[in-house]
């Protein structure tokens, strides 16, 4: 699956026209996990720590592209996207940020902190019935990250954290669009279990580092910090 | 990679260069079918309302790379496919498509996208029952487009590929490369090749005759009173 280049970064099988990977000096660090898994908190803490050490950092995430973020949000609100269209819309959003933010930042030697990456996108598509081979090829244009940390949190804890944050469960994070249950709580629990099962399947293929996200933020941060430190000291 | 369908409807696609006359031909085919009281639906490349804003913005501000260009068009196609083409085929319509996935195969590959990746992108689409390719020599289709006083748009002219420093020259080279891709697909995709140099009405007579042979048209008439 991975295409090995002589040195440095690799993509997942499909080269992008006009995008060279040979001079990417920075590091791509990915945090994956559900809403309420503590991703954003950890990214803020990592960014502070890295900048304190003098590393330039850039944050990227889903639905933040100049090209389609607004349109994607509007379409989501209207709830009018069919599955393949939704997948491709997200892939467009990803590709736009990938080529215009991630690659240039890596070329300039920055540490790129990705608040979710292709794995969430793939898991969501596959849970919705997309052909795994299709999804895999779609995202084979992406760069293999230097490290992927998956914050695993039990669905029960996720529910509690989501309620504490928003007083309600998100329609999409509950997978309400796929009709698992008309009861939102039940749908949320089922959907999160499906997503976690998909992540478990991907873990073997992609080599994630699984982090126990049920703990206090400081404890998680200490573990992440030690692991990121290792990535930073790897030869370029 | 793409599957044949077994739906009650029929799908007819037309392909060809800008200026090949394909849009005229598919329009006349549609008129003929409508006047015979058939269930017919017409869909056009790059026309989904949902994706239009993103595409327009990307094109206007030249934000698109070959990859995102490919992806926004695939998104547009998927939206039309999932919400119109597929349901209509299931409902027993004749669907006429002015450009289909082959347009993307040609353009995206000319733009340097990985052919296998592009093919996979569109692998959810069903193979048309008939795919007409309107073959006009490159100079002729160029002449039809450039003969007026053309306002070639940036991406339409392939300016993103740095083929030439003005739109007209770039357009010629770009169209030439797409034409070569179409020619390659004639056999691999089983295009029905139409001679785009014949008079419009002659071509249309041939198109109608071919469609009649391939599709049991009377069965697509509206039942009951209109």
C-alpha cells in the first residue's frame, strides 16, 4: 500500500500532478478521535509546547478549505447530500487544504498538527456503505504522516463530554443520517461503536498509536509530548 | 471498472470536443423523443446547483489544481448521478447526458492526474447503454469555437497547464491532447463514432436510427392520457 520513495515522505500510492515530495522537511502529526475525545485540547497544548521550543506549527483540520468549506457546511445543514457526493465533497476539501496548506508548510519546515485526517473521512464513508477499495484509492493521494495518534474514548465517556460541552448530541456525530435508530442517544452509541470498529480495522493497516483518551488531559498530554519528541528527533 | 446497469431506464451519453456539435445533436434527439411522448430527461456536465458555487469560486479565483479540479467535477457528477440519473433510470426514464465520465477521463488525464485514480473516482457510475462520440477533425472544432470572437475562460483554455502564453494557443494544444484521449477511448469504451462533418440533419437521422435499433422506444412512452 505504501509507496516507498528513496528518502523522506511517502504518499499512499497516487502521486499528485505538480506536487513534489522530495523537499518536505517538516513533520506531519495527526490526531484522530471522535468529537469529545479531547483532540482539540491536546492540539492546543501541543502547539504551546512546540512553539515554546521554537518550532513553527500550522494547524489543519476538516472543513477548513478556501475552496469548498462554506458550500460543504451549507449542504450539510440542508441535509441534501447523497453518500458519494458527500464523500467527494469532503475529499475536495481535504485535497484543497492538502495542496495549499499542508504541503507548503512541510516544505517550509513546519510541524503540521492535523486535527483529524483521512482516517476519519475513510471511516465515516465506509460505515455509510462506501466500497473500502474506492475510499482507499480516493485518499491514496495523501501523505503518510510521521505519526498518527488515535485518542480512543469509550462511547459512554464521549456522551458525557458532548453533553457537558454542547448540551446536545451532534446530528452527524450521532450518525442520524444512516438511520441506525430514531433515538438519538442509541444512534450515537451505535454509530460511535461502528466508527471505533473501523478504526480498529485500520489500526493494523496504518499503524496508529492508540492513546487511552479516558484519562485527564494533562496525563494524555505528557504521553503525547514524549511520543512527539521522538518523532522530532528522527532524522529528516 | 464501471458496471453495466439492469435498471428499466436507458442511458445515452454524448461526448466530443467543444465545437463538435454534440450538444446540438443531443438537443434534437431530446426534442424528437419528447414529441413522441417519451419519458426523457436531459442532464448536462457541470450543472449541479449544489456544487456550482464552489466550482465558480474556484474557477474565478484560479484556486484549482489538477486534483481539486478533478474532485469538484466528480462531486458535481456524483450529485447529479445520485439524485437524478440513477433514480430516473430506476424509474424507467431515458436519460440523455451531455458529457459523461469520459469527459473527466480525458481532461483530468491531460492535466496529469493518475489515470487509475481518476477511473476509480468515477467507478460508481454505470456504463451508458449508448455512448456517442462526435468526431470532428481538431481544426474544424477549433474553428467553430475560435471563429466567433471567443472569450476563452482560463481553465477551459487549459491555461493552468502552462502550454502557451495566450488563451487561443493554449486552447488549441489542450483540445488536441483531449482529442487524442478521446480517440484512445473509442475502442476501449465502445464509443459509437459519428462523423461530425456531415450535415446536422444527416447526423441526427443516423443518431435516431441507431437509437431506435438499440432501444425499444415505444415501451418508454407515457402510459395513459397526457
